[in-house]
C-alpha cells in the first residue's frame, strides 16, 4: 500500500506541475500532506514531519543556497565567470565541456555534498555552456553525474564513510575500488548526456547576446581572481574533511579554526567576501535591495522554498515506515551482492536522501554479512560500493538535489524526470554492474 501511494504521489507531482502548471512548492506540500493522511500517519506525526522536513533541509542547505547564489551573481555580473570560462575552454575545448564539468563535479563532491557542489559550480557551468554554445541541460546533467558518482561511492563523503563503518569495511579499499568503479560507471550516463540530454535546449543566460558576452569577457577580472570565490570555499571544506578523517593536526585551537572556516556556510561567506573584489569598482548599489545582492536573494528564495518543500515530502516518506517495509521485504531474499544494491535503490527512490539510503541499508545488511558471504576485506568493501550504487537510483521529486538542479537551470519538472532521474538510474545500474564484475574477478 505504501509503495502504491508513493507511485501515485510521484505521478501527481509530475501531472500537477506540468498539466495544471501548479507551482512545485504547492505540489510538493500537498503531496506530502496527502501521502501522510492516506498512509494512516497520525496528525501529530504529519505536522512534525512538515516542520522537521522543512526546517531540517533549510537548516543544512538554506544558507548555502543563499551564499552560493550571491557569489554567482558577482561572478556573472562582473564578467568573472565568463573570463574563467574562456581559460577553461582553451584547455578542454568546446566539444569536451560536458566531460570537463563532470570531472570537476566528481572531484568537488568527494568532500562536498552534491547539492552544495552544484550550487558552487553553477555560475561556472552556465558561463562555460554559454561560451561553448551548448544546452544547459547537457552540461548540468553531466555535472550532476560527476557530483553523484563520488558523493555515493567515494569517501570521505559522509554516506560511504558511515556505511563502511557499519559494515566494518577498510576505508582504503573502499576508496580505491570506489574511484575505479564510479569513474567507469560514469561513461554510460555521459553518453546519455551527449546523445539525449543535448536534444533538450535550455539557454544558460537568455538575456545575453554574443556581443554582450564579448563585452563581459573583455572587461572581466583576471581568471585567477575569478576562480578564488569558487576554489577557496571548496579548498577550506576539503581541508576540514581531510583533517576530520585523518586527525593529522593535534593542536586543539587549530582544529577548532579549521572546523569553523571549513563549515560550508563560513567557507562560502569567505568566498562571497572575495567575490566583492571582482567588480572593477565596488559600488553601494550593488549591495542594495535593487542591486546584485537584492536580485540574487529574490532568485534564491524560490529555490529555497521548493527545496524545503522537497524536504517535507522526503521526511513524510521516512516517517511513514516505508523503509522498514522495503527492508523486511528484500532482506529475506538471498541475492548476494545485488541485495544491498536493491535495498539501497528502493530506499533512495522511496525517501530521496542518498545518505539516509546508505546508512539505513548498511544497518539492514550488517547482520546478514556472514550469510551473504561478505567475510573478506574486499567483499565488505564491495558491499559498501553496492549500497553506494543503489543510493544513486533514482533522483526525483523527494530529493532536494533534484529541485536544486531543475530550479537553478530553469528545467521543467517533466524534463528533470526525463534527464536527471534517468541519468542517475543509468549511473546506478552501471555502477552495480562494475562492482559485480569486480566481485567475480577479484573476490
């Protein structure tokens, strides 16, 4: 019954936002409330899920979105993003922009959450897309593939680290095979990007003509200065992540400082401070309600509201007991390496969060490890990677990343399902096939 309700909920979201032109915020909120009522959840539980889902999601990502959009505004308006794009285009070439964005996303998402990485890299992605005369659909899906690949399969991302800890897997082995499996698994969805996503045209900046772009590039700040608002926040987050994992620095005070400046909100705030040096002359009106900052906040508000509503939907699904139903049903099947994949895929599709799918599946599979034959260091690591592959399948309406991608690229919800949902499905299936082959050859 819960699975049937989930299917109906997804169909209602797609139908209401495409056919009825209902705003995604209202569609998600109504769907969440409807699912909670029809699944028999107590009123108090539904209201608690609404508050926790909205507040929890925005508590973790709301300020990141705001600061990321403000940095993007300064990069765009000053011409910095276009100047940086010119330099990168000379290195990778116009025909390889989607591949370049995918690899950049892959590296960034190892220490940084996928949705935060997409927000940080969005202005660069749009500028590169405009300069290479491509569709934003192609480059955005390619970027998303790279972000999702390392986010779900390569520590020190929190999900894979937690799953490895629960299953007692060696982190070094997980990282080694995770990088190999995820990079190979990116090939089929990238082909999908070039062949299918490219047929859907989305203008990265319809307000700009080629003449405007030439003018912007001519007056742009230097490429190295333009890169700093992106590189510094990512660098600080990477340093914090590495230090948390390795414990390399023993000095308590230095650890506190690294932990503070490496928090995404503070790191992006420092990035915004650097972005203020991008214009040739910083004027007061740029920071006003009618200026660059004011417009950026208005743009960010819509994204934040929809992302928060997606958080409500995901929380209602989590509190409905759907995870337990899926775990009990699939946990009884003896499917070897495919079992953790299928449980994680079902949980990801059902409730939206890859991290929750990773941790929950690891907890379900942990008691079954000896029976499944996962008793060596390699087999335990492959079980973690199978869960990671499943946690990518599939990104849709209950995933905050889905809404960040579609809203920041002006992509229709139906198009998001055709491109983002399908590409994550292709990646997850490709990843488990690679993991399965590794288990046959090496385990």
